[in-house]
C-alpha cells in the first residue's frame, strides 16, 4: 500500500522537524491615545532577532546561527538585555510606523525580558516603543522587515477620559510588505461580538492545524483506538471537557504549572495513548479516566498559546469560549481527515488493526518518547 508507506515515512521524519524551537511570529499591538501619544508593544524573541532567525526556518535548528541562539536563550534577562542594547538602533531603523504616510520616530521606552526558565520553548520578550501622534493624523501603517520574521499587527484607539476604545482586526503579514492602513479616527464601542468570535475561533483552529503537532498526534492516537464513532466520541468528549476546564483555569491564572513539567508530560501522555492502543481493543472506564487526565494537562498547554496571543479584557469570556470552539473544530478536522483516509474505506477489515492501528500507534509512541526525552531540562526542573 503506497499510501501507508508514505504516511509512515512522514511520521518517521517528524522527530527531526518539530523537536526544536519553532520560530514564532512577532505580535505587535499599536495603541493610539486621545491625548496624542502612541505605544507599540512588540512581542518577539530577542534571541531570534539577534541571530537573524526568521520565518525562512521551520525551527531554530535549521538556522546557521542556531549555536549562537542556544547560547543567548540560556542567558539571564540582564545579560540578554546588554546584548540587545546595541541592536536597538537597527531595530528602530528597520521598522517603519507611518501616520498618513509620514514616518514616525519612536523610541524604546523599556524592554521586558522574562527569566530564562524552560529553554525548550522560545522566550518571548516585550519591547515597548513610544512617540507622539502627528496632529490630525487619520491613519497609520506598520512595516516589520521579513528578515526579522513574520508578524501580526493590530491597532487599539484609546480615549481614557471618555472610557472609549476601538480595536482593529489582526493583520497577519508573512512577506516583506507594509500593513494595510489602519484608521485611527474610530474611537467608539468595543469590538463587536462577532469580531471577537471570528478572531479567536481562527486562532484556536490554527493552534491545532497546522501548528499543534502534539495535539494532532494525540487525537490520531484516540482515533486509532477505535475508528467506530461511539467509542471515539466518548474519548473525545472526555478530552474536550477536561482541557476546557484547565484552559479556563489556567488563562484566569488559577492553575499554573511550569512549562518544564507540562511539556514533557504532554509528550508522555501521547506516548501512553499509543502504547495502550497496542494492548487494548475495547473501551474501558480506565481509558476514559486517563484521557480525561491527559485532557487536563493539554488544557494548560493551550493556555500558554493564549497568553502569547493576548486576551481582550472587555470580552475575556467570549474570546476564551471562541478559542475553545476553534480547538474543537481543529480536532474534528483531524478525526474526519483520518476517517476519510482509513476508516471510510477499510476500517472494518480484518487486516485494519495489524496493518494500520498497530504500526501507526507504535510510531506515535516512538515519536512522543523522543519528544519527551528532548523536552526534559534538568536545570529547569531542579530550579522548581
């Protein structure tokens, strides 16, 4: 079966393509205040900026400067800040914020670098730029060079005295181009309910497809256990309820676990699901309990993405529910895609288990165990 051989080859190659740091796009929020000043909050990896690692690379290990990147990500904040200071003029020279076509001259107000912590995931720093808005300006554009990486930008208009504000939509820029103009004359009510829903549903979906390889393999492991719909729905329901609980608790700050613990355990949960597929043929309550427990763990992983993306204070609950809906749509897409490739055609054949379920479950477990070992960081664990 050529299709199965190709799929097996793809799974075998996954450990070498996803274990390193992914290159995240910069998130840019530009706030324009009624009193005439603006703030640009740039969330990005300073380590990647200093070493020229951008979206050309699927992960940092592909870059020729990966060794320098690894050195920088182990530095404490104060030392990394010292390395960043000489880079500030280049950053200000290369970015371009324009009001009605006139280039602004922002200055670096402050740079907030988190503690190095768990170095297996990118450390996102916050660079705050400030300046004055030209009188009677009506729109702005933003440019972030492709050599710094992809970026997503949105604009917030704020009138603190009147307690009014207006959020724009995100613009995702993946080439070396300037954003479309943002109007800055629309201080009004908060974003409409449907705008928040659409934005966070899309964010949740993209967190699963194509970016969430952890969760893709976990859902595939659940699917392989039983291509029949009833036991599959029981498992997915348990997983959904569980990750919804911890996603909400973690985003609100009521449940927190360090990434040095969460990330290896997520990999271990994927490995366990694959291994259990080899030994069990029927759905038991113990399986549902384990899936529920793993869902609690994965929910904390979802929350880390939301913290990077940001949550609107005025529509927190709407954004949280919408993100979760997007996650569920992503999971349904995985299940439907797997079923269309396998279950629809030969899910009830006698050879389905020995030729599909067993080898693919074994591959998922091997990949996940590799991830588990790769994500362990003893220094971070000892520091807890």
